[in-house]
C-alpha cells in the first residue's frame, strides 16, 4: 500500500495544529517533519521541542527527516520527543552504520536519505539494516522546488535492489511531487510519498490528500 506523508514545511506555522488535524482527518499516513540546521542545508526549521508539542496533538506516524550535521547528537532528543521514524542523510554521517544502530537503540525505525547526486552504492552494506530509504528528488533545503527528472531511474534501480534482496524496506521520495507526477513515481517503485507545497499550498488540503490517494491505489 502506498502511503502519503504531508510535509509540514509548507504548512501554516501559525496554525500548525489545525493544519495537521486537517491532513490527519483526510487520511494521511505519515507526518513528514523536516528538521534543518542551517549548516547541512541553507535553511533552519524546527527542533525537538516543537516535535514534542505536536506529539500530544496527533497520532500520525512522525517521520522525522534530519537535514543536519552531526545527527547522532540529536537522535536521543528526537526519539524522546516522539519520533516514530528518524531519517539521517548518508552525506552527513561519517559512521553511517553506527548512526543507524543508534536510532534503533531508541526503539525508533531507522531510515537513510540520499541527495540527488549521491549514488545508491552507499547503501550496499546498510540496506538490510534500515526500515526505509528516502530518495531526495530535489536538493534538500526548501519546499516548492521542481522534481529532478533523472530521479525516476534511481527509484526504479532501488526498487529492483530491494526486491531482489527480498527485504522489507520502504522507499520514500521527497521533493517536487504533485498530482501530475505522483503516479510515475509510484510506478517506478516508491511507496511513501512526501508532498509539501502540493498539499498545503492547495486550496482544499483534505481534497488534495484524497486525490493523491485515489491516484496511487
Ligand atoms: C526539502 C524537504 C521536503 C519539502 C518538500 O528539503 O525535505 O520534505 O518539504 O516540499 P515539496 O513537496 O514542496 O517539494
Ligand atoms: Zn523532507
């Protein structure tokens, strides 16, 4: 089953609870929370305090996308704040295997994200240890960017590898996904769809989520 993960980066931060309640009511599966530190990416967003505050208001799966340097330092704080899945960027981890074990040691699902320019090869020796791989389909840092077309091929390649290993690893895609290209992305092999501006930038958030779900059945 394909899952929809609205990214709150494009939500109204002055009315975050209301926006989250809308996507939850509309049947979203994961809540994608983008954490940026102004170093790994040129933007700053939210930290564990906000995640903790949202936790008491929502029962969605909290999918925390860490776009930060030295993620190991902050993994305990995000786990305690209520993360269900923590994703780290391979490019930010010197000891990626150790970082994955660190996430799991907190009872949280572990995922690895790859920037558009990063090869799938880096997954070779960790793929069997993760619950999910996040393929960036834009360069991380901002919502509302254009989907990088060459990404479809990368999604397909990863799907083939996951299937040939016979492992249960989700493939999440993030960046520039909308109602016009979501089907192609799912056909290529993705099963968790992040969408920020396409959902929160639409006039009817609940209807847009329902439209996404209809397209990926
Ligand atoms: C970008 C973030 C994304 C972003 C996606 O660095 O990781 O999650 O919110 O936004 P859209 O769907 O607008 O490209
Ligand atoms: Zn993200």
